[in-house]
DNA sequence: ATTTGTGCAAATCGTTTGCATCTGA
DNA sequence: TCAGATGCAAACGATTTGCACAAAT
């Protein structure tokens, strides 16, 4: 699902964000190669490795702006770091306890049944399924 | 599901934790009245309100010890605070985006189907379902 | 008596913010 | 030109930790 720079430009513009050098570079890293989930620090390291000059603060700001714009979603995982996911639709993660490791898995075929109605005054925004795993033999 | 002090004492002992005044009081608050989920600060305030003398640091330490002992579970929710749940079995939460509000709901009747096999070297520890909600009309 | 827990304050760490400088439209 | 972005460093808030004191076995 490779995206052209022009495409990314439009996506940013549609989100009301100026397509600056930094934002485009980060968007390219994020959306250039399939679904991914990253922490701010991950992305910052990646950007530096790709010779993109960005400060960590800008990475944080950009991730938050992308999230507000609906381009990213925060992953519901406990732990000290915040992870962002480029897949904004409902989906699922394996979470390896003790290691803090997070593994995507495709949500096709997953169904959750028997859910109660949403409380008054709220609308369904999405459903996350976290499959917690324990390393074997520990 | 009221528990006696003796019961709590035994639970702590079985977990390898000395039943100290503070731990017993916190355990009483946590397990004394059905399933609940609290943050460290919540519990600290509650303890103070109940005239239990504990420091916030001890509340943190105690919650972590309880978690390690399997008496509590950390709730998989994004956000700045960590929540602990006295219900250590699989279950579900409503999470109201924007408000950070967390609502338990009973997991009876909930089923998740179509899950892939667990990755090699890991065993299933549990499944969390987070139903994300958006305040209506926002 | 010895080992383990507690309180306090200082240290940590991820994340956010204020402000001066730069850049895209 | 000029609103909006960026970088840096300082600020922040939740959580952890080091150490002297207190309590449990």
C-alpha cells in the first residue's frame, strides 16, 4: 500500500495540516509501508536513521496532530509508553506480558458477540481486542 | 462478596506478602466490595478518607505487589494513569474517549470468535475487550 | 534479632509547553 | 507578509527508588 508524496500531501491538507518537510517525512515513514504501530521514540529514531531532521518534541506534536486528525489511533495498551497505530479501524493485538511486546494480527474473521448496548449519551467509536499472552514456561 | 479480615490475611500470606496494617487496609478497600478498578491516586485518597495512614509511594508499591501476586490486573487502557482491576478474569470495559472514563461491564455472554492461534512460545493469558465510546453529539 | 515493609523526598522518565526562530502559502 | 511550524530546553505529572526508621515473625 505504497503512497506517493502527492497523496500524503493531500491527506495532510485534507486534515487541515500544512504539508511541511517534517510532517511529510514522518507521514512517509508511518504510511509508506503497511500498517504499523510505533511509539514517539521509535519514530524519532527511525526519522534520524533516515536522515530526517526532527526534534523529539515535534514527533510528539505531529503524532498527536495526526491522531486528532484521525490519521492515527492510540493503541489501548497499558505500559509506560504510548503507541500509535496507522490502522485506524477496529482491530486486534497480541500483547506479550512481561515483555511489553505488541504484535498486530489481522482482524478479519474476528467477531465479538453478546455486547450490551452502549450507555446513554454515547456512541460506539470502535472495539479493541487485546489478547494477552504469557511467555511459555515462565 | 464481602471478605473477612482473616480471609484477606490468608490471601496475602498465600501470595507471599506479609499482612501488614497498610496492606490489609488497602486489600480491604480493594476487595471488600465487589469488582472495582482504581488508580493509585484514587486508592490513596480513599485510604486517607478511611483514616488509613499510607503514603502514596506505599500505595504504588502495594498495587504493584498485588499485581505481581495475581491479586489485581492492570487494565489495558491508553491514558496517562494506570488503572488496576480487582477482577483478574477476562472481561470488558467501556472506555469513553475524551473523558478518560472507564466503565466495567459484565462479560457474561461475550464471546470472541475467529482468533488466530497464539504465536510460538507463548500461552494465552487472557483476552480484553475495550469498547471505545464517543460522547454523542460531539 | 533479623528480615521485610513504610514514609519521605529526591530521582526518573515519558510527554508537554513556552518562546524565539524559521518556513510555507 | 504572516499565520502556523519547529527546535530547544525547561516544565510537568505519574511512577519509582534510596535510605533511615518501624513493624512483623
